[in-house]
C-alpha cells in the first residue's frame, strides 16, 4: 500500500519538476511508514534530507493531500548500511554520523558483507562510483568500457589503459570499476595502487629482502595501477611488473592502468611492457566539453544542497577549462565563500571570487602573445609562423596559432587570417577545423595545444 501511494506521488511530482531534479532528488526515495502521527520517507543521504526539508516538503505535503493523505508531520529517514535511521525534520545535520554523509550506493548491504569487502579490497575509496561519475562526449568510451569490465572482469578489454591529463576522472573511473566488481562479487580480490607505491615496495623488497612482494600483486583478481608513467626508466621495476602482468593476464585476471600519456609516448618504457599495455583497450580521457562541465557543476552543487543558477554555472564552466579538479575547486570555494558571508552563490559572487582566485593570470591575452608563445613552443621565429613557407614543421604551428586565436580570443576568421599574414580567411576556417579534429584524435597535438594554453595563463 505504501509503495502504490508513493508511486502515485512520484508520478505527479515528475510532471511538475525538471528531469534532472527528479532524477537527483526523488528517484531513490521511498515511503516506508504511514500512521496517525504522520508519514516516514526514506532518502539516500544527508544532502537529500536537507533538500527535502527546505525545498520540497510543502510540495510533497500538497501532493499527498491530493492522494487523500494529510499527515501531521513528515519525517525523513536516511538509509545507511541497509538500515533506516529515523531523522525527524527537527534533527540538525550535526547529529548525523559522518558515515551517513555517504550516498546509499556507496555502502554495502550488511555489516558482514562490508567486513568481507574490507578484507578483500586494497586502496579503494568507496566514494568513487559509476553513479556519481558524469558522462560526456570526452569520456563516454572510457565509461562504457569500464562498465563492461565491471560486469565481466578479465573477459574483455584486458588490460584497460586509460590516459590523459590530471584531474580528468581517470582515477574515479578505475576505482568505480573496482567498487562495482566488489559490490557484485564480494569475494573478489581487488587491489588499487599507484605505480609509485609499486616502485617503493619493490625497492624495499630488494634492499631489505622483504618477502611476499610478488605474491601480494599476483594473487589478486583485479589489479588497478594509477599513474603508470612513474615506472618509466626503472628497468628492474619494469621487469618485475612485466612478470606480474604476464602472470595475471595468463590467468584471466583483470588489469587496469592509467597514465598521463599513451604507451608509445612514454620514451623510457621497455618495448615488451609497451606491447603488453597496447594489447587490450587503450582509451584517451579528455577535458569535458562545456555542456559536461555544466552538468558536473550542477551535480556537485546539488550534493551540497545548493541549486546554482544557470548563469553562474555557465560562468564557471566558461572560465575553468584546465581540468575537472580545478572546476570542482572553484565551485567549492564559491559555495564556502557564499555560506561564510551569508550571501547567494550567484554570478556576481562568482565573478568577484574567480577574479581573486585567478588574479595572477593576465586580464587580456593578445593576438601577439598567442603567436609569440606558439612560435616559442615550436622553437620558431614569429616571422616564420606569420610567413608564407609551407613546410610541415611550420604549417602545423601556424594552424595551432589560428586555433588558439579562435578558441581564446573568439576572433573572426578574417581577423585570424590577417593576424597570421593570410589574405584568404578560408585558410583560417580550414586550420581551425583541422586542429579541432586533431585535438580529439591526436594525443600529441592535444598535449601541445594544452601546453601552449597553460603557458599563456601562467
């Protein structure tokens, strides 16, 4: 009976709120009790509880009344560890255990299962899940492959090799795979480490003759290694990892690796290890596009019980283009600053704060600075970049300069052509389109553009 009533309530609410609002707040709720004193509604976490108390309580009361239920009081319950902890509307957030701050999906079903997982899992952070990973065009392939691996570890895409810049979500995805596998198969032995940890433990194994090093990483079902680039140049360590890799792969154990570069771009990686890394699925994780950055900001703000205005979201998404980590950092500073001052985290607050955060960056980048920086990056003279020579080592930097003039200064194509000494603006159109495509497909081009852009704002 409770279920039927709540489904009717949800059905009506879904028609009156946005899809994002319904999915974020209402989808994982449940009516768990109804009596003379009121109704009890289960919500996933403290953030949802606060949102329902402040924003949705009157709406729920109204819809319940339409369905013939007029409760004296609505009580919210936070679901944790498979149990429902009753939390009345008068309960303050400080009275909630810190563990309750985790969303439901991050907890295990029971205490015994949770202990089993703790015994079998090394290094995983339960906060990293597929549910709280925002998918966009920059990471959809990596996300799809990760889900396939989580469903059938060791069967396909083995190894999975994710590469890309810092703060783009590689660690989140890899740990989400591990957490999902353990959730579905609690007895699975999953180990997450950084390659730096592997190197240090191997050195301790050699120096102090510590035993058990090889067994530790070979007797697992899933091995997740972050930042593999740190193993480069360390021949003995690479040899040990090569044998570990072979042992796991031959036994159909899943291997997941991340790095800041593709295997072929790590110069001091041994050829036999490089070939092992390339034998599975190698996927590039890129900076999220504008729409995805907006979605990330909205999702993160919602977790804090704040609904940002679209103007504020777009301002942040437009101004933070380096990585997701900096994007979240800017959002956290905005929310903390607004709460501390008792003001709204609106666009004017964001503009003032972001201006202070990024005060070291020049207020205005000029066409001349972009062309000079591009020329310097490729060890060319400015007159070569702006000249008429068609040598490949000059043409590509010239096209990159045109792309940056468009992306950073939003110049018109005739203006871009003029800045680079070209008469026909169709050359600028072709160049910008070519680099836009190359950034998606060519790691080297993307790395060069990112490096020039970073130095422009350094």
